[in-house]
């Protein structure tokens, strides 16, 4: 199988998914697949150990990704764009948190300068 970018995989699913365009059905299937992933993780079932994709963490992760992308297609969401926007948001949030921590450290250290040990 060839490699796909996230955008290409989303387009592939859009082209080849013959299921009715029903958001509730996609969401229920996603929840089902998350449950199956949980079971595969609990069992520690891996492709390298079983020799078959069936019931493995690898299979269930793909299934979860499939239904996430199918839902994105239903809502006409470009997941690569959403991913970039979310990463930018996280970077901004982390930068603000770091700045606030640095300001707090500076305030704490400046408050200690005037203290004396008696």
C-alpha cells in the first residue's frame, strides 16, 4: 500500500466511503471503534506479535482515524488545516504560560531582594 498524507487519506475516504452520509452513524461507529481500541490496548495485541492486523492496536487506531476523517468529511473540515490551527493555538497558549511563569519568577525574586534574615 502506498503512503498517504492526512489530506490524501481524507480525500481517499471521501471518494471511497459508500456509507450513507449520516453523522450520527459515523459518530456511533467512532465510539464503537474507540471501544475496540481500548480492548486491543488492554490485551496488548500488536501486529508484530500476532502476524495479523485483525484485532490489533494498529487496526483499531486506523479504524478510529477512518471515522474521525469520515466525520470531518461530513462537516467539510480540512483536518490538515484544523491540525495546523490547533498546533498554532497550543504554541500561543504555551508561550503565554511560559511568559506568565517567567513574570511570576521575576516578581518572586524581586520580592526576596528586600528581605533580611533576622
